[in-house]
């Protein structure tokens, strides 16, 4: 029972940290678009290879380009915030505090 709660807590914590790291990767990628760095720099290539597939997915499914301004990074950042503050918290409350969980067994 305690092991179950610890495992769920750890999994949610790691998921939150990965989302936090991706938030900063997206934020840095947005800043880099303003200064136009060398596209052959390995760090820039890594950032673009990690963020562009997600941005492309958002661009394909939502109309996020208005007047030449691409708002897909903003949508991604809002989605990360929603997942961290609503989805993960709800999952934690449901699985760790519900009477039907193995901890209350």
C-alpha cells in the first residue's frame, strides 16, 4: 500500500519535472527565434529538433498563426501549465486519496 503511493507520487513528480524542463526548452527556443543564432550550432539544432515536432503538431491542428505571428509556442506553454497544475494534481488526488485506492484497502 505504501509502496503504491510512493510509486505514484514518484511517477507524478518525475512527470512534473520533465514537463518543467520542456517548458524551459520551449522558452529558450522562443528566445532564440528572436536573435537568429547560427543554425549549425549543436545546441540550437537540439532545441529545434526537440520543439519543432510539437510546434508542427499544434500548427496542423489549431489555427495559431495570426498576422504572421506564430502562437504555437504559447499554446504549448499553456498546455504544459494546464497539465502540471490541473491534470497531475487531479491524478494525484484521485489515486492517492480515494477510498478505492490500494492504500485504503
